[in-house]
């Protein structure tokens, strides 16, 4: 048992640590050994922090030894996406711009994990500044899908999802702007959750598009998801848009009960872009829930098809200013072609940003100029409102909406290198939850050609618990989540 | 000979007397060691976020009310995008089409005669850092000032019926002095021009008397005293008149007041319309002002200087 601790879930490890069956140090060591063994092929981590991890684990063991009560996450190793600031630990956002950036402060989510006693294994790979769906836009390297190393892990939180799938950590944090937690979770066969906008603090998380970004857990099962949520949610006085709601225990939502649940199924979520086997798996999952007492109902989400376009405009506009701070003046890599201040910033940005980021910045800057503002940005915001209304109306008739997380299973590395726009379809099913601000989770629901398929459950604003309950019920009835990739 | 008349617009920035900055908890103070009063937010570090300082909003509401402005029931912050090394995020959080206060006035005495100078808007924004140019063609940036709460007060030209505009250098100075007095009474700002807690940037143009079409305007910076405001505006009016009389054209530009030489000199051209790509800041929620809030702030406003003057004159027969 002891040599395969890394295969266990966070809640199983938590029980063992709390009951002193294993030490936190042994747990951490097991994951560190696993990273040594497999990360050279998966390449999930940009930075690993083994010494600090062992020291954190030791502190948990010491506390337990002194008889102190420790939280559920105490001693549980987790990876953190490398766009989340971590005090004293390199935070690159997978950009050349930040290859030397060591934050002087912790993001609120990092601090909360730390306070909960979680152990940080390291910082995981992503598409540069979370711009992409495959980690191929990382300036560091591309992460490989543990189920098939030729395939992408999804993105932008591809490193986090791959690390969890490959047992290189017990859980990870990702960020989700258009599906960046759920899509890689789907591709890697793990659980990925985007909470209601405002439930989790964004302070210290490098913004891409402020109105869409949300931090979420990537875990091996739904129970772990609830456990990590418990540690990170809640009002943060440093993020003005976090919601002022009472602390919740999300593990209380983990009941096997979908009796009377009304599942909304929208034809718009099963368009021609959806792979036939993916659709079959998702419809099969709906049948499983119906077999447990739920009912399904056709709902209409007529404006869904404009979602990707509206998202592309809003995200480009917002990132054109959130990424303006990367200018070489105060931190990060500064171009050697200094000259005057303007030239220094220009050269720094020219050399520091990758192509996908530059495309987005140019687009966003253009969209805010002159008449484009009304013609595109305002129109995109109006579409956003129409999509919000679509969902409000749909939720009058159903409790949750089920769809595929992604149109397909993981694609091959390099498959879209000639046609990056086509890759945007990877977000086709996920982007709406960000535009609307509602919670959405992806759980494994099948396989195609040895690659995982994701089931997406989307819920009402602030009804994250129902989501977790449905996901938990489905998971406990099936065993997709128990399958593991054969890496060595 | 053509007679010219001036059009003078006043843009005044005032630092608020808050303990902390507009969008973070950093201390507000003058001077001190550079870069000692900043945080991820006002330094524009990755992940820094703004949170509104309630006290700043309160002080600005108070000022807007004392300037007889209408308070917007709902107001939002915009991002004003431009690159400059003293601007930490390379966008300034400011207000655009939905300012906190609109359509007010400042009463002045022009040669003893009262005039109501129309105020177009009062809005909230954050201050920038400060550039220091040092030996060896190098520049340093101090972010202690970055993110401090600023209030911008802009006059309206032409004024609506029943209101007036500033028509001379003398009135420009009087406007600024009256405004300062009000803000001091309200304890909204210490209004120290020499320390930069009150900054005035007049826009100046002249046009043939009676003509409605405005002339080309210039903006004057570096006016660090009331005297400088008077001298600078006066100089600029005369300079523009001379240019026009000699058959020249006024160039749209920013001009810097040189206090030692007593002249304005060209700083940078403003020929091209500036494109700030304003859009609503998604990091900050809209602010709603209900009657209860506005009423509570209104009740805090003390008797203002000119009202007190009139009361004394009436009650004690002083003239």
C-alpha cells in the first residue's frame, strides 16, 4: 500500500493522515517520487518544490504529533497552476515575460490552501497567460495527456489536469475563463469544477479576462472537489467581486440522491460538432440519472451558438488591458533593447509575448477603438445578456443542464497548428457558464479510443451544491473515475 | 481690429484626505522614501485587484454635493488605457460617461459681483506614480502616489442658461480659490498646490467676439500656485492673441508653465485625438447611491464660505 499512496484520492489520504495510518511526509514523498518517475514524459510541472513540500508535510506531522486538530486538506499534496502567485516560488504564467518573476505575495487561494495545511508540490503548466486550449501555447513546453502521450491534455489548465490524472498530485488548482478547468479535466479523465463567479477570490491570480476568470479545483473525484472547495471559497476583502455569503461545507452536498431532479437537455448542446461517441456517452449518463429517479426535459438555449464569438470579443477586450501591465518596468524580463521608455515597453512585449497572446491583444485593442466599440464590444455584451436570459428561462424548467464538456476527446499535439481558430471549438460547450457566471463541473463518463469523455453538469447561480450532488450521484453509480492511465 | 474673447476651461485634480489609497489599503502620505507605500494592487503586479475605498467615495460625494451637483444613482468605473511608465497597470481606473456628480456650479465673486461657474462633472479616479529623471539619462519611478484617490472637477463651456463661465485669468484664479475654500471647509482635501494635492490644468482658447465656433485650445501644466495660475492663463491668452494677430495658427498642444521665466513653452502636441479605449472595469462592481445615502452625506456638509460671508453681512451689517 505504502508505495502506491499517490494512487489514492485526497479524501482517502486525509482519512489515513488524520488517523495516523500514514505520515504526511510519506504521502508527500510518494507523490514526489511519482513526479520523478513520470513527469519527464507527462511534463505537467513548470516548477516543482520538493524541499518546501516536505517541510510543509513535516509541519503537518508535527502538529498531529502535538495532538493539534488539523483540517481535511492537511498534508494533502496539490499542484497550483502557474498563473497563481505563490510567495517566493517562481510564477511564470508559461510566458517568456515572467521567466524571472518570483512573487512577493501569495494569491488568496494559495494562502488559503497553505492555511488549510495543504502541501504544494509545484506549479503546473498552462497556455501562456491561460490563452489556449491545449498547453501548446506555453512558452515552456507542451504537456502530454497521460492517457496517450501523443495527445494534448487540454488547456489552459492542462498541466493541472495532467498532473492529477498521472497521480503527480492529489489535487490541483486551475483557472477557468472559457472552460480552462473543465475542458482539460474532460480530456484527462478527472473532475474539474468552475464555481459560481465570485465564490472564489481571484486576488493574486494573473487576470486574463476579469469578468470571466474563476479559480476551480481539478480532482480525482467529486468528494475531493468538495474538500478543496471548502478550503478556497469565501469572501475576500482583496477581491471586490467576491460574494459576501456565509461559509459552506460543500461535503454536505455529497449525497447519492437525484430523485425528482429535473435535467435540462438542450439540442443546441448536441450540434453537429459533437462527436457521435461523445454524444452517446453523455446521453447514456443522462439515462443513468433517469434510472435513479431524475427526469429529463428538452430546453431551448437559442443564443448559445453566438457564445464563442461573444466570448472571443469580451476576452480579447478585457485581456488587452489586464495584460498591459507586462511592460518590463516593474517586474519580469525587460528587453535589452531599452532605448527610451516607450521603446523598452514595446520591445519587452514584442519579445516576451507569444503569438496567441499577441493576436488576442491586437484584436482587443482594435475592438476598443473608434466605432468597433459599439459594433463589436457592445454587441458582444448584448449577446452575453441574451445568453444569461436563455439560462434564466431554462432554469425555470429544470434544475441542472447536462451536455458534453467538449465536442471531442483529446486531439493530437500539433493537430491544429495550422488552424488555431478551429481549436476554439474546444470551448464550444464550456464558454457559456463563464459568460453567465454559473457553476459547471466536468466528470468522466466514458472513453473513446482509450481517451476519456467528459460529462458537463451546469447549474443555477450559487447552486453549486446541487451540481456536486448530481455529479457525486453519477460518479458513485459508475466507475469511470476509478480508471487510471498506464504510464509505466 | 478684431476683438477676441477667451474661453477658459478648468480641469482640477484634488487628492483626497483619506488614510489609504483609492483601491487598496496602502497609506497615503506626502514625501518619504520612494516605493515604501505600495502593494500588488497599486504596483500593478500580476494578480493585484482594486477594492473601492468607501471613505473616498463618501468624501467625493460630499464635494460633489457641495458643488451643487446631481449625484448619479448608479455610477461605474472605467479603464482608461494608455502606456506610460508611471502608470502601474498601464490603464488608469477612472470614470467616463457615468461620473459620480454632474451639472453643478461654483459661486465666485468677479469684481464683487457673484457668478455661478458651471461645473460639468465631478469624478473619481486614481493617481499615477511619479517619474524622477536622474543623471546619466535615466529615469526612476516612485509608486508611493500610485493609486491615491483623486477627484477631478471640470467646468462646463459654454455654460447652460443661468450659469456663467470663466472669462479672465483673474476669474480663473478666483474660481480655484473658491473651490479650494469649499474643499477645505469640507475637509475633503488639504488642497496644497505646491505639494500637488491640488492640481490645475486650464484649457485655453480665444475666438473673435460673438463667434460660436471655438478656437484651437492649449492645455497648461505645471501651475503650482494661485499666482502661477493667474500668470500662466494671462500669458497664454496674450500669446494666443499675438499668434492670431500675426496671422499665425494656434497649435493644439500641452504647454508647460515656466515659473522662473514667466512663459509657457510647448511640451507635446495634441494634434491627434487621444484614444483611451475606455471600457467599464470588470474588477469593480457598479456603485448605487440611494436617497438615504445622499441625504446622510448632505447632512454632513457645513455652512460653506460664501454662505457664511453673506450671513455675517446680513446678521452683523458688515459690508
